[in-house]
C-alpha cells in the first residue's frame, strides 16, 4: 500500500546525509598542520611507550601495534618508465589509536578503536596526483579474513589494507620473510584514474634504525620504533591520466610506531631517504625544535640518521654527525618550502646537494605536507650521486 | 501635521467601532496570511535542510534478491574498490512516544574526499566515532526528546526502551525528527548486528551496479520541495483568499471613516490645510493603523501557524515523505514580508480613500446626490470589471483546454481566482438590479416597497461584505465538495484495492517458503503476491511517434487472480475489462493515472522500460487510479515482473475461504515462520491508517476554510455594526410615521437574510464551478489524478443556511439594539442628526 | 380631539432626574390650531412627542380621539400615529431611498388610505408637480419641507403635529411654507399643534400657549 511506499521515500530522503553534518558543528575551524599530525606530540597517557629497551621481533612486528598511539607503513619509490622518464610514487598507511587500550569499546559491529588513513601519490614531471582514504577497525577484530574489517594489517603472510589499497605478500613467491610483496592502489575514474600495481623484491636485509630499532627523536629521550626495508627492487604498471605504463626502479619502506613521536616543542621535520649510485643508502632527518634538553620554547634542531652499506650494515648518525642546510626555497601551495639542501655527513665522506626537480609535490590531503622525489649531486662538483625521497612537514 | 493628524484621529474617539472594525480587518487579513506564510516558510526551511543534505544526493545499492545487506558485503565492495558507504536506519521511540528517525553513518567513507578536513580537528571526529559518541539533531527534535534548548548540548535523553542516546550536539541544518550518529552507536541502539540498511555512494561514483545488486540513482528521488510545491501553492491560495476577504473589511471601514469625515476634511481645507498635507496626514494615519494591525496580525499568524503546523507536518510527512519541523523557523524576510504585505494591502484598500481625499472639492454640496451618482458609476465599473475578469477566466479555460492535462497548475488557480473575482464584482450590480425590480413590483406593499428601496440604499455599504461572503461561501462549498468527493473516491478505491483480509509483509527471502506452505492450506483461497522494483522509463511509443525519456518510475507487481481482477479499479481500457486483464496476465502493463497524465499516455501505447539487466518494451492495456502516490507507477502481473525485471517480493495478500479463521491463520503463520508482530496486518488496520492520513491531509484545508467563512461573517457583522447608528436614524422617522418597532426589526432581518440568501444561491453554482476547477484542473496538475465531480445537495443546503444564518447573526445585534432602544434615545439621535 | 391632563414627565440624566414637564394640561378641539411656544429646553418637543404617543408620560393622561394614548400598547400607538396623526419635523425626515411621490404617499399607504387623486392634488398644491420621480436630496430645503407636509397630510389625519416646521428654512421660504401649511390644514379640517419659538409662526394660529421650565404659563383653557 502507499503508506509503506511513502514511508520508504521519507527514509531515503533523510538518509542522504552528507558531511554537512560537520559543516555545521561548533568547533572552531583551526587546523594547523603540526597539530593535525595525528597527535604526534601528545602525552603518552595510557599508551605503551617506545623506549630503548624495546626490541623487535619479526614477522610479528610487521603487523599493527594498537597499544601505541601511531604507526605507519610508508613506501616511496624512484622509478622510470619505458622511455626512461623518472617517476615517483608514494603509498602510506597510517594508523592512529582513537583511545588508550584501557578505554577501548566492546568490539560490537562497527565499533572502532583504530582510525586508518592511507595516502597515495604518483608524480611525473609537473604532474602530481594525490588520493586519500579513511577507515576504521577494532583491534580485537578477527583479521583472518579481510571481510571482517575495512582496514588492518596481518603479519604473516603479510597483508596491509585499507579497502582495495593493499600491500601484501606476493602470492606467487615464497613470502615468509617479507622479501616479496605486491602493492596495488587505484583512485579516480576514466581520464583521471591513476594508481599502480607493483611487485616488490627485497635485495637486502631489513635495517633497524637507532639503537636496535629504537630511534630517538628528541634530546629528552623520546622516540619511536623504526625499521626500514630500503632495498626494494620494483617492477610493475602505473596508471596516470588513464594511461598505463610499465615501470621499474627502487623503493624504500619505512615502518615506524610510537606513542609520543615528537617533543611538544617540535614544529615539524625534514626527512631524507637516499639511494646512492654506489649501493649505499642514507636516512637522515631533522626535527625542528627540541634539539636540546632545555625548556626553551623552540630549542635547537634535532638531527639523526642511518648510514647503510650496500650489504645492509647500518651505522647510526648522531646529531653532531649531520649538517643539514636549506639552500633555496620554492613557493608551494602558498608556503615557502626548502627544495634545495646541502647535506654533510663528514664521517661518511658525504657533502651533497639534494634538490627536488619539481617543487609541486604538495600533498593536498587532510593533513597537508610535502613529499617528493629528489636528485642528489656532489656539492662541490655537481656530479650526480643518486636519488631519493624527501618529506617535509610543518611548513 | 500632528494637529491635522490628531484632528483626523479624533474621529475614531467618537466612533471606536470603526476603529475596531478597521483594525479587525487588518488583523484578520494579516493573521491568516502570515500564518500560512509561516507554515510555508517553515516547511521550505525544512526542505532546504533536507535538500542541503541532498546537496550531494546519494545513489543506493540494494541486493537484487532483496535480502538485507551485511557488513561483510560492504567490506567486500570496498575491497573491490567501490567508493560506497554503509548506512543504518531505524526508528527510535522517545519517552514521549514520538518516533524519530535514527540514522547511523560512517563519516570516514561517506564522502571520501574530505571527511577529515570537514571534521576540522581530529578531536571532533574522534568524539563522533568513539564512546560515548554523539547524537546530532536539529533543535526541532528537542521537544520530542524532552530536552530544553538551554541544556540540550551534551544531554543524554532516555528512550522508551530504556536506552540512552549519546550526548546531543545541535546541528540546525539537519532535517527535523532525525537523529544522526556514528554507525557503531546506531548499531547498538537499533540492535542491528551485522545488518545494514543501505549502502550508498556519491552520485554517479558507481558506473554500474555491482553484480547481485540493484543501483538506484539519486536522481530517481524527487526532492521534497518539488513534490510539495502544489500543496504549498494550495495553502498560499487559501491564504491569499483570506487576505483579500480581510481587506474587504478594511476597505469598508476606511470608506465609512472617510465618508463620515468628509465634512471634517472640507473644514480643514477651508481652514487652510493644503490638500497635500491632508493626503500625507491620511497616509500617516493609514500607516499607523497598518502597523498596529499588521503587528497584531503577524503575532496571531505565528500563533495560528504553531497550532496548525503539526497537522501540516503530518500531512507532508505521510503524503510526500517530506519532513517538516514542528518548530517554527522563520527567516528575517518572513517578518519583513508579512509587514509589507499587510501594509501594502492596507494602502491598496486605502488608495481609493486617498484619491477621494486628494480630489476633495471644498464647496461640494448635496453629498447624497453626488454619492448616488457615484454609486451608480461604481456599479457600472464593477459590471465592466466583472466582465473583464470573466473574459480572463474564459481565456484561461480556453488555453487550458489546449494544454496537455497535468499542466497549468498556476493557470488553474488563475481561472478559479478570475471566476471568483468576476462573480464577486457582479454581485453588487446584480443585487442592485434585483432590488430595483423588486422595488418596482412591491409598489402596492408600502413597507416592502420601502424595505427594498432602503436595501438599495444600504447596498453600497454592504456590498463589500456581501462580496466577501460570496467568495467565502463559494470557496467553502467548492473545497468542501472536492474534499468530500475525494474522500468517497478514495475510500471506494481503497475497498477495491484491498481485497484480502490479511496482508503479509515479510523479509523477501521468506516468501518462497511461505508461499509453498500456504499452497497446502485448505483455508487459503488465493495468495496475492506483490513485487516491486524500480526502473527507468526510457521511451514512449504512441501513435504520434516515439519519444525518448529518462524518467524514473516504480514497477509494481500484483497477482491478477479471481479476487483482485473484478474489483481493481480501471479508468481507461482498450476494449473491455476482461480482455485488459487477459492481456495483463500475458505481459501487458497498466500504468497509473499520474504517469499517464504526465506522459500523455493512453491504452495501446508502448513503453520501453529498463532496469539493470533488463530492457523491455511493453504495451499499456489500461490506466488505473493510484491516489496518494507521488510517483509514476507501472503495474505488471507479479510473475511477469519477476521474470522480466527480477523484482523481489514486497508483500502478500491472503484471501481466505469464507469459513476460515483469520486469527488462527495469523497465529499459525507467525509461529511457523517466526514473523515479527508487524509482519501481518489486517485490512481494517490498513484502511484505518490510510483514512487517517487522508483526514489529516485535509485538516488544514478545512480549518482555513472555516476561518475564511468566519472572516466573511466578521466582515458582514462589522459593516452592519458600523452603519447601525445610521440605520437607526433612518428607521426612527418610519417608526414615528407609525410603523411598529417589531415590524421594523423583522423587516431589517428579512432584508439582510434575503440579501444573504441571494448571495448564497449565487454561491452554489460558483461553488460547483470551483469544485470542477479543483478536481478537473488543479488536482490533475498538482497530484496527477482526476476525481469524479461529486455534488452534495445537503452541503449546499447547509451552505445556504450558513449564509442566511451568518447574515441574521450579523444583523441580530444592531437590530436588537434598535429594538431595545428607548423611543427617547431614538428621537434624541434623530434630533441630533 | 386632543387632551392632556396633569401630565408629568421626568428624564433620568447623568446629572440626576430632570423634570421636563410638570402638571401640564391642555385641550385642542377638532379643526383648531394651537401654537406652543417656549425657549429651547422648555419641554415643548417632549410635549409634542407625548401627544404623538412616541413617548409616554410618567403621570397624567393623554387622550387622542377618545383614546388614552398612554394605556395603549406599542402596536396600537403606532396604528394611531399612522392613521390619526401627521408629523412634520424640523429636519423633514424624508425617506432618502424613496422618490418624491413615494415619500408623499408612504404614510397614506401604510395607513391603507392611499388616494391617488388626493396625492395628485397635494403635489400640485405643494408645487412639486414634475418632481415626482426625484429623490429628496434633489429638492431644495423648502421643497423638502413641503413634501414632508404633504406626506403628513396624505392619509388625511385628524391632527397634525409640527415641530419647528420652518426652523430650517430662510424667512421668505418659511413664510410661504407656513402659509401653505395653514391653508391645507384648513382645507382638510385637521387640528394643528405647532411647537415653535417663533412668534411669526405662532401669530396666524388660533391660540398660543407658552411653556417655560416644564410648566404652562397661561392658565389652562
């Protein structure tokens, strides 16, 4: 009868809810990028704390650590297409705990204690495509099948996913040791479609940063658990503007989790991952502020890094081992962002100029930042030394 | 200027009745008008809120087999890369017993572009997503929740089932009666487990339906604003009518006040007040009175709207599914507009007065003589204007005849308005003519002769009130007949369509089992399975050629068995009923009247219908009435609909044998299939609900009608009261000449009763014309259905009696005062003249 | 014909009871004419109203054509008025909705004594010939009062009561109207009671009485 029909119509009308819901909320729309960085500078309260006495166990630690506040699986790659044109890509899965472990809700349907955010970017020349997804999960959900959660990570066989964006063990290879993965992520429709479907093969071991995987991030001792796989050889297809090309190149995966990554005084960071032509790898970062153990509002910068031999031998670099100097800035998205740097590591005999050939690598995600390919040359001679990725936040 | 103004106003100190009448007219006119506008404004605000939510309307996925959607399916769709979002919907009952719609959403996927950015800070998103969660609700919902506005924020109202809602956050942009919260909180309150109500996606984000699903595009759903436009036009027309009737009173009062002040105005002119200052002073007087009347009117209008709004909201909710807030929500332009309309109306009514004041001849004498000629001119003018209005009505009628049915809602209202205006304008000349003839005929009966002649003299002052009465009576009769006719038709139609004593509404996957089980029950005479699904009307093929369309329509399947076919109402068929039904069983379709009207279809035409996985061209065998449905519908035999469009079952009617026990059947079904309490409803209950909706729909129409009639009565009463003094002065000499007071009083009542009777008699054909306009033009255009024209002689008699009653009532007080006045008082008045 | 015997009349006013007439007695025989003079507020209009049965006395008797007016019910008094009395007012009180001829014949018709010849004669005598179809407001003041006189005489009353019949007219017109009134009264053998403050009006009448503060100054007849 019409009664029911009319009733249905009512439901449909009202059900079409969009986020105007938020447009009218009372909160003040201030959103600075550092505060937006998922509470990276918050107190630990109730979360597990990363410390120098923590140790890593694999494959278990490839999985998520919901007792820690934040975590990421962060892949960058410097690739080339068939015609030798360089191409960069990024895929990141971020996890953030919505509450301390003791405050988790019952795992009823849809109840969540973990918020997931994934970013993907594909860059070539002046083109820079960005996409973002969100999801939720409950840390007590059974993850034996992806049908139980929108997002999650399983250690073995490895599988990290948010919707159809997935980094997982390669079914066609022996994948017990995290050496063979596949990555797929696509976004958009038709002409604006972009994404990739790649196979990743590790040509070297995992590298633990800092002290056995504990990477200090400020002079007061706080830090994160941090390891990388910097030796990926990548093959596959990328799609940009609806066109698909075959690509190959090198990739770098960072794994990091923490409950208090930044000192409250730190405003952002500059992060380098470098593949040198001679097979060495270099990770270096500068956290702006929090470099000394004083109560000063700003404080000095805190620098750290890892020098990795082609065989995977890692040497930690301390604050004093690294000199990092911005040399030129570019105007990007209404900000001045340093896009040419001088990086000196005297102990490794390095004095390099690191420059982003394309400044428009701004990530227009809900938390915006700069992330893009860089070219490395010798500071004195200008000879090419290698390539890598640079991430800059808090500008 | 102040002195001039105060001198002008001093008139009202001596004649407070005129002031009261003037303000009363203004008050009533602006109260009804602004009341209706307040309702409209509130409804529009509600639609705008629903539309804003709609802003990015959402497409929907449903399972093709009609089974409920689950969380696992949703994840699977996400992992297939589809940008879909889950939604839970249900009802919660507040402690006050009000049902509110509860919607659970997942903000993280609902609009994947910028959920976080919109959430502003991760903290607010986190509050929405995590315990204790949040309930977002518009302030309209607070009353139902029993929460005061001051302490609404953060309140956690308890529901009838004892659950508490998450803390409230006010979101004025939400539609009324709707609570929105995170899907996890909604799942707890609705105890929905892994089931979800629907899966939605941004419009056109999905190129096609994933296999196993039906995709309904957002465009299929008309916005409430569009659907309800005609309803509001209706209201506005009624409001305008009340406004016009109110202005009649104002005009009458102003005219009287001017006439009695002509001497004063002349004196002022002679004393050196310029004509211009006089007009300015009169304008000021008008504005001053206008402001008082309009403000009082708007205040009462808001009150009136508040009283009527629940019924309007219920009507709009049940008829169109449009949510309207119970709380008035008035934008600033409502107030300004209300004031402007009231003042504008006053100036319109007062323009004649100002014009006369501006042209005032200082030496003008022989008032009565000038006036008698003036009134004759006025009658001529009225006759000419009436003829013009009638020509407009005829022109509109002619134009409408060449329009496809269903067009010309505004023209239809225009036609009725022109008809009303023409009749109103012709009323005074007509009455004057009748009186002239009667005066002539009554030469030999001195008292009647006098009464007729006297009535001619009264006519100018009464004509406006009589016009108002005519309009109110005719509208009352017209709308009353329309509603009454609709009611008869609707109830008849319900009886014809509801042939089974018991209706089953079960989860669609259960129907197959139930059907098998019922097939073996001896007491079941026939099982009437219905199915429904949506489709797009791609093209129509008529003798005039084929036309491409893209109209969304509803497909409805019925079982054309012995029980249904003899009763199912049909409006147009190609040959006879039995051949139409035979064709129907073989795959022909019936279309509802709305669709036939909108697309100009007739039996024999062919329609191309498409739905995911189906594309069929079918022949129309008949057109059937489908009252209360805002959408176009195509009817097919259930098996045909299942075969061609894979439509899921939606309900089943159970026709039982004569001696079968309905209650036993109900209990057996319930027990055997574990059905919920609302899965089975009997015919009487469905009828009751439908009738209730119907009655509510016209509550407001009836209320406004009665109010309009009351206003007209008031106009008449005020006119009579205003001239009561004058009347006594005219009656006193007659009394002195030896006519007993009782006889004079009777004559007085007879005069007015007679005039009202004539007016009422004229209102009858006019009312029939209005009924015709409503059922044949306005309803077709507004709703898509044409109703038979029913006439109710009893109601007409009541209308006539009302007219006479209203007039006698209005005349009673002045007459009583004359009757009771002491002779000395009468003569004192006479002497004072 | 008309006899007032010890008539008293008091009106309640906001300032207290007002004695309008005190112990007034007078007599008017058939065909006789009487002028009642007095200042404004002397009670002369009230006396006229009492005589017409429009108002009733507090005390005393009013006899008109052997009927005690005060003891009659309203309908009977109305009947008496329309059949026996003619009334002429200062403000004429014509019926604005009726034409001259209909006004003239109104009371006669009400009294069922309409006589076309008599009305025609009156029209002629009143100088209103050719104006029959006009409405009262289309006449001059003198014409209107003549019409009022005609209306009062049309039913051939036995008593004509006139209240300042020339009060609204200029001197010349007043003289002419009065002359006409008297000559018609004489023709119809109708008794006449005129209330006036004007000696010119009172002079041609048979008798004249003065009223002051509710009392007759001259002794009763």
